[in-house]
C-alpha cells in the first residue's frame, strides 16, 4: 500500500496497531538480514505458540517444551526457508482476506483481531493461570501504564509522528 494510505488512516486505532506490529516485524527482519515474511511466520507460527506451550508446561510437564524447541530447530533448518515462509505468509494473507469477507471487514482489521487481539486474549488467560501472582500483578500494572501512556501521548499524535518520521527519512509520497 502507498504511504498516503497510511497517512490518511493514521487516526484509526487498528491502523496504528497494524503499523506498529508491521514496522516492528520489518525492523526485526532488517536486523537479522531476512525478510518480513520469514519473521512474520517465525513469530506467529513458531514463537507465539511456543510461548503458549511454555506457559502451559509450567503447570503440566516441562517435557512439552521439547516440542517447542524441536519446532524452532526444524523451522531454522528448513530448506528453502524464504520460499516456504512466502508460501505460508500468502496462505495467511488469503485466510485474513477470506475472514474479512465473511465478517464484512477488511484485511487490516482482521489482522489486528486475529494476530493481536486473539493472541493477547490467549496470553490474558494463560499468564494469570501459570505465572506467580506477584509477577502477574507487576505485568498488569506495567501493561496498564503502557496502554494509558499510549492512549494519552501516541494515539492522538500518531499522524504527526508518522509525518515527522517520513520527513526525517526523506521518504517521498
């Protein structure tokens, strides 16, 4: 999508969340010298489910973590890693587009619902059930502070910050 699209929609909370997640994954890809698709698939297909397995194994058997470790190793050793990630990424895009038509929505909103909200809900269930209460309390306070600061400082100024970043990087639009 064109930069103007992102500027025009910078006031939407879902577009902001999408841009932040997408930008973070792109930055990680640049740091590791790989593609956005590889990092996206690694995060959503391997790391997030592995973290859920880890949290569940804290209350069950620690051996279940072996599954996560093997999945990460298998992922890293896949031949044609980028080609496979491109394939799975496209299948994910197809699924999000399909679900957008089913729910009369759009790709960006469905991405946020499924890849951010649904993932966050799983963590909101697993973390209190599996981590010590004092740690859960500290995490809750920290996340509440981050959310309030975001809503007060960043949310209303996101478009201006986006325009400033575009200007600083000399991107033409």
